[in-house]
C-alpha cells in the first residue's frame, strides 16, 4: 500500500490498479499490415 488506509484519502491512493498490456505480436502486426 502507498498509504495507511485509515483515512479516505489513503484508501483512494491505495485503490490504484496497475495494468500491464501485453499485446500479441502477431495480432498487432496483422492490424498494422491492413
């Protein structure tokens, strides 16, 4: 956690979600080739 969750602000900061996108290369190349 980035912050102690005993405050509303702290809970908001902790609610962040990191999303890592890993595109399939063959699909990506297919789209680029169109």
